[in-house]
C-alpha cells in the first residue's frame, strides 16, 4: 500500500543500536555531531509544538470499521508473517537490558565477571545511571520465576539466561505468534531445564499457563504493550497482577509520545488516538508517562520508577537528527 510505513522504513527497532544509558549529555557548544547519540535531551516549547502538529496531521482515522476489526482479530497473523519473513534476524539480543533492569541478573551486576557483557558495566555507567540502576527487592531469594510477555524469538530471554548464573532461575516466555515461539525453541540456547516457551494471547479473557496465580517474581514487558489495542490494556494489567506474587515487580519499557516513529507516520495509518498500523499490519501505541502511571496504579500496582528516556540520535554522514523517546518504568504488586 503506497505511502504506508513499515517497521524497516521507520528504523523503528529500539534494540538495534543502543548506547549505554545516561552517560552522554549534549555539550553546551552545540557540537551534536561529535557522537552518534546523546542522552537526556530536553525539548523546548517550539519542538513540542511542532511534534504535536505532526501528530495532529497524521491522526485522522480514515479506515473503515471492517479494516479496524481485521487488524484487531488478525493481529497474530501479521506477526506470524513478520517472523516468517525475518526469522530471528530483525531484532538484536537486548544485552543492554541487564544494565537498565539489573533485577534480571543481580548476580551479574554485583559481581565481577569475565563474561562478554562485563564491558558494559563500567564505573562511569554505574555512577551516571545510579538513580535508575537501583536494584529492587524481590519476593524470591533464589529460585526466581520470571515471565516475559511478547518474547518474540528470544532477544530478551537468551541474554537473561546467559548472564543470570542462578542455577534455580526459571524463565517462562510467551508470544501470540506461534511462528516466533517455534523459532525460539529451535535456538541452540533454548534450555528446557531453565526456560519454557509457549503460545499465549494475553488479550484473551482466560490465560492458559504452565504456572499458577501468584507464582511469579518478575514480569518483563518490553515493547509489547504498545502492540495491544488500548481497550484491552487494562485486562492485561489485571491478569499480570493475578499471576505476580505479593512484592513481585513488572519491568516495563515502550514507545513514548512524540517519538520519531510516531512523527514519521503518514495520514491513513491511524487506528485511534496515538495508535497506528505499520505497512506490514503490525500495530503500535505511543505512551505518555501519565498513560503508564494510570494503567498500572488503577489496577493496584505501586510505582517504583517512571521516567521518559529522551535521546538524540544523529547520522553524522547525512547530518540528520533523530529524536527518540521511550517510557521506562517499574511497578510492584503490594
């Protein structure tokens, strides 16, 4: 369909090139092309105004009710097709995730190690990101149980299994794309003694899972909630609350309002307020901090962290500036 935006067209993969968090601030001399990316970039009033104008322009819903229904009821088919085309080659493993969510492998963060990831944990990273890296207490002391929702082909699961040396750790991971789960299970790193992958559509009224309610210590929700229709997000929250232990946490990261990917959408791609469809049929919602706060707290969670990660990425060769915005948060079940 002419004029529509695909994931690839968007350069929309937030995992592809991720500089270390919080360590590089924009210089006062304005030499932004000195490096490829800058952290904690503050927008002025004019930038906010222009961004909202672009959103207003691309937010008119022109699709029929039949088209909207199709994107909702066939969402799994579009993701099956996506993974059928890209297999496990589109997203890169999220090794950076262990820096920003050290709860996933606290033994790696606390101990020196010769693993490949060690280079990412420099003293500078720890000092500059201290307010974000605080490790939250968990219900488990060992024998931790983690669930990743929307695991895809394992780009989060496999780094956790690699760096978390707890022999009693067990990770459950689910996706509503059967194709993605099949690819994940064929990976040589898939170890049934430490991991169980299964197909699950979390928007369904009832979940069929290999674990019991109130049995999970951590739920990982990374660039997943944005693919779900906003009307069904509260249901997902209630279900996560049901399966977490008291004191368990949710680790969240997703697209923020006015992110480059949102501003690049053309007219005709809008499904609803801040909700769009890409050219390949997959969908994406762009959150504000308050969206996330309300979603979680309205469903009983307590906020531990909620911030906007604003980055300026640059193409030094083409002298291009690209403003990326993500929401990152941690919420706890009391």
